[in-house]
C-alpha cells in the first residue's frame, strides 16, 4: 500500500471501499482534515460455490410443502398408521 495511505490508516483515518467495476476495487482513507489517500487497486476473489446451495437446487419443486397446517383428518390418519405398526 502507498505510504500516505498507510500513514492515514495508522493515524485513525476512515477507510472506505470504492468499487471500480470489472471485479476491481480500492480502499480510500480520509484523514481527520478531510484529505483522501488512495490505496492500491485490488481484484476481488471469485466466490466459492456453496455445497448447501447445490443440494437445495436438486429438489423437485412439486415436493415442496405449501402449507404446514395439519387438519384433524390428517392427524387421525397418522395416529391410525402408527397404531397399526
């Protein structure tokens, strides 16, 4: 990082991140007098794929429960099913 930027951060300046587009960004430090000091242009890392998202994408949309409310008839059928085991 540039020396002026590092000095600004050490002296308690406020650091903001500016998006430059195309996956690039830079930190800018504003010191107490209001002057700005730019840091280096950096590149964002590519996001890692989340395994949980991949598993949830494999669900069949027809199997999604539309309502969590059970009727009295549903409860009676469940009771009868487990009583017969």
